[in-house]
C-alpha cells in the first residue's frame, strides 16, 4: 500500500495560545471546486474558527477561504458554514465532550491528504489569562536556556 503524501496548507497557531489541546481528530470537509483551488494556493485562514454539532452533523464556522481569481460566478461566500465529514459515532462522542463545561471544538490545521482536503480538529479547554502568562514565561525561559547553552550571550 502506497503512503499518501500530506501537505499542510494552513494552521491555527492562535488555538495553541488560547487553548489546552486535549484530543485530536481528522475530518473531511465539504467544499466546492473553486474553494479547493483557492485552498491549494494557500488562501485560507483558520483564525477565530470553531466547530459546532447541530442535528447530528458537524459544521465549521468562521473559516475564511478567499475567492478564487478565475472563479467568477462559481465563487461562494468566503465565510460560509462548511460541513465536516465524520462518522456518526465520532460526532456523538465529540458532542458529549463539548457539552462538558469549558470544552470547545477547534480546527488546528488544514492539509492535503492525497487529493483530499482534511481538517485536524481538537477537543480543547480554554486557557485563563494566568495560564497564558505562565506558558509565555516557560517559553521565554527555554529560549534563554537555549541561547546560553549555544554560547551566545
């Protein structure tokens, strides 16, 4: 069996800053042709996007896909709600986790897996301000240690 190539198209770095990532899942995404072409060119933004479960289906809100230049009448609304493709039991499992207090479904990245566009989702718990400060202090301390260990004073 041939190994499929994976090419990352976009990532949501703000999610790692704002949330503690608990679990990760892979989901397909329902797109139209011009959206796929625009995403392949890298014209996509996951910042401030989130997922919700409605009527047993999962939807991605807030993802911005810039209109394709040659798309003319076939272009869709850049911020439209897009359906995510998961098995029913996965959706029910995620819905149960999200109903717990403080948990959210956040897209982490968008990538090509072979010819298909996939979304990496995470069950995440929101960070408080003091958690963000603590993470920044750890990151700065690590950077300082690395700098000193390389001999750059």
